[in-house]
């Protein structure tokens, strides 16, 4: 029957491990379950392309009814379904192939193998759908690089493994070193699985034959075609069981010798390393003793040098103290000089400001006095002009009064004569009314005409009096203004006198402060010269050969002290590091020895359980404890595809078969 190769890769399978190759018939549909250890999830079904040689009738009276698959086994695996349409393959975890050929040669790519290249018809790269290829590519891109740790074999490591990014070349090892406890357990599991598959195929054949016998019909070609698949499974798994049993027997016959050789080599290596470590420890102890003696001598020399350096340090400190004291005094003198200079500059600034202010006020006062003088002269001129006008008015008034008196003296006799004449006329013409009325009407008009010049003179005199009074009032007002101006000018002159007095006082104070500042500056110059002389003497003393030799000696002692301290620290640090390394190596050697002893005990118990089944029950409880401790202590030294230890029940079933 033509066989096809299906390449199965689990999603947790790292790139450094080989895939699983399943040999199935060409027209057989495949039902795969990918289950990690200890997990039973939902099934993922992948139907392979079906190539049926006969049509399938959907409503045949002789159609075999569908029988549900059995429940999960005690190990959490799904059993095979009995339907002829599909077949399930349980892949529990990524592991190496159990075939002897695939153990020795398992290429990463099935196309690299000459046998698989000719037998492969449906390659995964061509048969996988686009979505599955994308899923595999994305899983490989996001999958972290897993660190492959070396596997502890019964003999030696015979495969190339990568640990801490270092390639270990293990070519030339014997083939017997390939047999490990994990391979033995896988072979035992393969034997169990093959027997289970054979039993299942036999049951399916028996069931189908029972159905044919129950129907009471003859076996046809169609029935033979349906029986081909269980028959092929029966033959195939029988061959697998026989081959796994043969390899298991081969492993059991060679494991003891391999373990003995491996343990002897390990013990020799450990002994040689232990002897080398002991010699190294002895050498380091001698070196430590010599270093201790040298350190004591160095400490003695260091003590003497420290005493001398302390003496020189005390002298240097005293010199530094004197120098600091002189520098402090110099700084104080300089600060005092700076303070006095600042005060002098401030006083000069204030004096300049006061001078400018007084000069401004003096100029304003002079301008005011000049203006007041001009106003006074103008008032004097106005008063003299007003007085002159008043004198002229008084003189003209006197002239007018004299003329008025003369006029009155001439007019009075004429008025008396006219009055008497008018009185005589009245007496002579006193009888007629009309005459009286006419005379009366004539007399007032004549009198008014005669009195008009007098009234005019009177009015002129009154107007002159009023004008004179007005001139007198203006004169009085001008006199008041002149008095006010005189008072203001007197006040301004008094202020000018006060300003002159204050200016003289400020100038005297400035001269006094200038003299004080000159005296202080002279004192500071004297002190500065003294300090310069002292500093020059100290510098000359420092430049002397004795002082230089002492300074050089102190520096040399300090340097030697620092070197001795650094050397002591380095020696102590190196001794501590070497002691820690030796302790760590000794601890590692002890741990390796204990692990080898535990592994040897485990192998002895496994050998006894395989070849002495009578002692298996007696060693069962102690074996479980050893297995637990071994897997807990050496889980970092085994690969992820190693399954639990071989149980005595499995060996018993194998012997029974």
C-alpha cells in the first residue's frame, strides 16, 4: 500500500527540535489533536483531501451506523474514533521520533532526507492552506528563542546541543550513548500505544465482521476495501510494537555498561578536579602567608612613615595657620580700606549733590533778587510819577480854587445889586397878576442863566476832587506793593545768608573728612607695606632649600602611604575573590558528586525494576521518591520533551505481551 508522509509541528515546538513524521496511507483522512502536557482542550480537525475509489451512498440500508468514540483515557488522551471517515493522531507534546532511524538521523526539513523526499506526496508547504501558513509564520516570528539545555544521558552526550550560546561538538561518541531513560520511556509508551491501536483495529475488524455476519450476506469488494484500513493499521502498529520492543531490549542490555563507563569517567574527572583544587588551595594558602608577612612589614614601615608624616604635618599645619592668620589680617585691612574708600566716595557724591543744589538755589535767589530790584525800581518810578501827577493836580486845584474865589468875589456884589433891583421892581409892579406871573416866570430863568457858570465850576472841582482821591488810593496801593516787595527781598537776602552759612559748614566738613580719609589711607599704606614685607620674608623662607626638602619629604611619605594602602587593599581583595572562587568550586564539586550518586541510585533502581520484576513492588515507594527528587533537582539539565519515569506496571504489561 502506498504510504504518504505528513509533517506535524506543534505550536510550542522550538526551531531547534525536529518535527514529527507520521506515515499514513495516501487516501486516509487525518484527524489531529495538539495537546500540551496536562491539558485537554477542544479538538482541531484537519481533513486531508479524500480520494475515494468508490462512491459513498448516503441512504444505504447497509450503511454502518456511527458509533461515538470512547471517553478519554486515564492519561488524558483522546482515544481513536471508530468512524472509517477519519483517523485521529494524538500529539501530546513536541518530542523526538521513536524510530531508530529518526533517532540517529532526524533532519529539520523532510525534503532533505532521501527516503522522505521520495515518499512525500503532500508536502506541508504545498498542502497547507494560506491561513495555516500565515499562522505558522506569525507563530515563528513571535515565538521567543528557547534555550536548549543539555540532556543527561545514561552514557555520554552524543547529540549537538546549544547551551549558553556555545556549540558543543560531541562527534565521535559511541552510539550506545544515545539510549536515555526518556527514550526508553518513549519506546515503552510507543509499545503501549501500538498495542492499543492493534487492539482497536482488531475490534473494528471484529465489529465489522460481526455486522456482516448479523446481516447474513457475503463479503464484497466494498467490505474488503473498508477492512483494508484497520488491517493496515493492525500490521503497521504491530511492526511498530515489535521494533520498539527490540530497541527496548537493546537499551536494557547496554545501559549497565554505559552507566558504569560514564560514572567511572565522571568520578575520575571529579577526583582530578578535586586534586587540582586542593593543590591550588595549598598554593593560595602559602601565597596568603607570604602576603601576610609582607603586609606586616609594610604596616611597620607605614607606621614609622606615618609618625614622620605626622610630625611634618604638624609643622606644616602651624605654618599654614600663621599664613592663614596673616592673610586674614590682610583681608580685614583691605576690607576696611575699601569701606573707607566707599564712604569717601559717598561723601564726595553727597557734597557734589549739595553743591549743585545750593548753586541752583543761589542762582534762583539771585534771579529773584534782581527781579525784585527791578520791580522796586519800577514801583519807585511809578510812585514818583504818581506823586508828581498828584502835586500837579493839587497845584491846579489850588489855582482853580483861587480863581473860583476871585470869581465868587466879583459875582457877589452884582448879585446883590440885581436882587435889590428885582425887589424894587416887584414893589413897583405888585398889583397885576399877569405882570407878576410874567415877572416870576422871567426871574427863575434869568437866575438859572446867571447861576450856570458857578455850577460848572463846582462840578469841575468835584470831579477833580474825585480824581485826586483816586490818585491817592492808587498811590497808597503802590506803597503797599512796594512794602511787600521790600519784605520779600529782605526774606530772600536772609535765606541767601543762611545758604552761604550752610555752604561754608559743608565745605569745612568736607575738608575735615578729606583729612581723616588721607590719614586712614596713610595708615593702611603703612600696614600694607608691613604685610608685604612679612609676606616677602615668608616666601623667601619657603624658597629656602630646607623648607623645600621638608615639603618634598612630606609629599613622598604621603605618596608611599597611599601606595601601601592601595597595595594592601588590592591584595586583600584578590585573596577574598580567590577564596570565594575556591569555595564556590568546592561547593559545585560536592553538588556534582551528590547528583551523580543520586542518579546512579536511580539507574540501579530502574535496572532492578526492569530486569527483576519481583523486586519492583518492594522498590516502588522508594523509587517514586527518588524520581521526584531527581526531576526536581535536575529539571534544568533535561529537555522539555522528557516524560516521567518508566513505571513498573508498563514493564509488567510488556513482559506479559
